[in-house]
């Protein structure tokens, strides 16, 4: 009986630290665990254009109102001028985004974790963050203008956007903006935000998908909170000119790696994000606080 009490004390108080650890194995794992989190890829929402040069351009026909041909009533007269198409040039200039990471060779040799495989995944996520930052810089540079109420979104989709662009339009916002949309009801009390029957877990507003990449779209403001929202066909409005994607290289003999007994991992990616068509994309600053459910601003 006294022996049982002795071992119970070892497991239940400081004796475990003082001496009991000798007979109690420690649970130590070297596997790198990752916390679950979202990392949306905004590049899937825009037009990704692979290129073969560091600079270049693309030619687009300007959006203009086309007039009908003139009825010819006098076959001996000169034909009237019918005008001509107008073009604009969108130029790109590829920029390099890069970084390097020195890793002690002792660490690579002694760890039982496939560290290089883990770092490849980590770098891939860093590439997503880099591209998200470039895309957001373009989107947030658009100047918003005031709209009266939520019906402005519907009007923008139905009237302001060209029908060819409106077909594939999306509404992109964060969780604060989504919460606002989720509270909207029609005159009969029915929610305006509906489940997308074609995509499990998806939602639509006015027939358009609502995308919520919350971790990259921050609500701004201190006293007055403003949730971001983008309405339109992002694939027609924004393009990323990409040169070779992100490239990973490593060396243990180049540079100072050999001298310091290290392996240097380098990543380089090359791209340029440009706005193609301004009128087919709108930015929204949704006012959250003070809470005014029928006011937000939208611009293009």
C-alpha cells in the first residue's frame, strides 16, 4: 500500500520533475505541425498571362459606341466616312521579387524532418502572399464614389457593366462585408444572399458568386469601419503578366554558403499586375460603424 502511494506521489507532484522523469518517457515529436488557416489565391480571380519577355505590350480595342452604316441613296456620290476602330496599348514591365534563406548544414543533416520539402511549401505560401499584395495594391487604388444603398450593386451589375462582362461578374468582400450582405432581405423578408446550388458552401447575390478571401481583405478605419468590396469581372479588368512563375534554387558551395557551412535557398518570381478595363470593375467601401445598413460607397 505504501509503495502505491509512493508512485502516485511521483506522478502527481514535483517528484516527477526531481527524479520521476527517469522512469516516465517524454513525448517529444519533431514533426512540424501547421495551424489550420485560410490563404486565398487572388490570382485565380484575375487574368493570368504568361509572357516570354521582361517587357512588352498587348493591344486592345477601345470600348466605344459603334454607329450603323449610312444608307446609300445616291449611287454616284462618294460614300460617307464610317469611322475606324480605336486601339489602346497596355504595356507591362516585369519586376523581380526575391529572397534568400541561409540554413545551417548541421540542421539539415541532423534533423529527421524533411526540411527542404517543408520549406518548398512555405515558399509557395509566401509566393501567394506576394501576389495577393500586388493585386490588392491595384484594386485598392481605384477611387470609390458614393452610392445611395445596396441596390446600387444590382444596378452596377444590370446596367453599368456591359452584359458580356456581367455574365462572369463576382462580388468579392471579407467577412465583415459578407455579414452585411447576409442581413439583407427583400420586401417579403426573404434573404437576398442565397446558397449556390452548383457549388457546395458557395453563396450568390443577384445571381453572382460572393467570394470571401477574408485573411487578405482587411476592414479599415477606426471610428468608422469600412469593409472592402469589389464588384465586377476581375478577369477582364485586371491581368498579371507572369514570367516563369516562382523559381527555387539552393547551393551549399556558392557565395558564402561553403565558408559558413550553410545551404542557401533562393526564391525569385517575376510578374507585373495591370488594370485592363476600368469601367468593368467597381470598388466598394462598406460602412460598418456607425451601423448604417443602407449606405456604402462604390466607385470605378
